């Protein structure tokens, strides 16, 4: 029987013979991509999963399961999948990974018509990685899982027992403070794009560097309009600690890291599996 996710993408004309149909994907409208991503979310919703508690089942951190954190390059994501494949072959009967197609749904209400190129680019990368995963998914070694509109942090809070929650919150707050104290932030304006550059220790930043382009510049303009105008004139500004705090710049590199940790912990607790982290 054909896997439902494979059937979804094949019936939509997105993949053929285990490979993305690039020419077609490059013409897709953002609204169509959102619809397909939503259907994938429904297919992989955790309520459809019959998980049996086992030490040989694992919930993998998104960074190991092909998600775009800590690197969005398909080659890096596929490299992580191959590491996961080697582990699964030796130690695991089943590995649950995040359905990373759900990530695009976060932009569904942000004027997607203005983000057509971003949607196509991200969706194509996701399909390339999916096709690499497909043999493992079809053999039922890897299973994608989604939780609707619940973010990994909230999932973790809900799933963890009451005695574990306080410690998780304390550690989360301590990690957030490290991003404010140990990471340097700069704003760069170039080619009509506003980008936040974060640089700091490898222990909390992948390769010591994190770049974030504001797809919707109003996100930052509403918090500090004068600073934004200054960056547009100068091209680049190194933020003070107070400026970074006002812009909540530290939350941008912090959020994917804590979500990465929270997903594996939350899913492991909810589905009664072991967790797998890098």
C-alpha cells in the first residue's frame, strides 16, 4: 500500500519516481503550497499514530530528522538524515521525526502572495529532503509526526510531568539569558532586505553564526522605527544590549534551539519513547 504522504505529493504532481518535479514546483502559488502542507499535517497528526511504548522507539530532535535547523541547506539536512539512518539501522525499530512541512504554515496569514519566491524555495528544499527520507518512511522505520498549531515549547510543557516542568522552565530561561549576554547582534540593510546577524559561541549558535532575514519588515519597524531608519541610512549597525533586548533579537536564534530540544522531549514523553539528540 502506498504511503499517504507519498500519495499526497504524487497526486499533486509534486514528485515522480522519488524525485521533486522542479519545473512544476517553481510555478506553484503560495496558497497551493499552504494547502498541501496543511494536508500533510492532517495525515501525520499524532492522534493518528498508534505508538507502543518501547526503548527501541525514539523521538528525534528536528535537527536530526531533516528539518531546516540548524542549517537550511538540503545537503546539510540530508547529511543529518544519513546519520539518523545509520543509527536507526543499529538501534531503533521506529524513529519519530517532526513533519517539517508544517513550518511553512506559520507564514500562512502573513500575506503569502508577497512571499511566493520564499514559499517555493523552502517547499522545494523540503521535498528534496523528503525524497531522501522516503525509503525509510515507506519501510516504516521513520514516521513523521505533527501537532497542529501547538508549538514544540508548548507541547513540551503540556507533555512533561509536573515535577519536570519547573526544571525545564528554569533551564529554558537560563538559556535565553545566555543568548542576550553572550551573543553579539548586528542589523544589516542591503538590497531592500533587513537581516539580523547573530554571532557567539558554538555551544549555542550553529557554527557560531545565525542569520535571519525579516520577511515582513513591519515586524521590526513597529518595535524600533528610528533604529530601522538609521540602519537603512548606514547599512549596518551593531546593536547594544538594550537595543537587542528591545527588539527581542535574542529570541530569534534562541527560539529554534529551544524548539529543537522541546520537540524531542515532548514527543518522547507523549508517545512514551526514548529521545534522540545531537
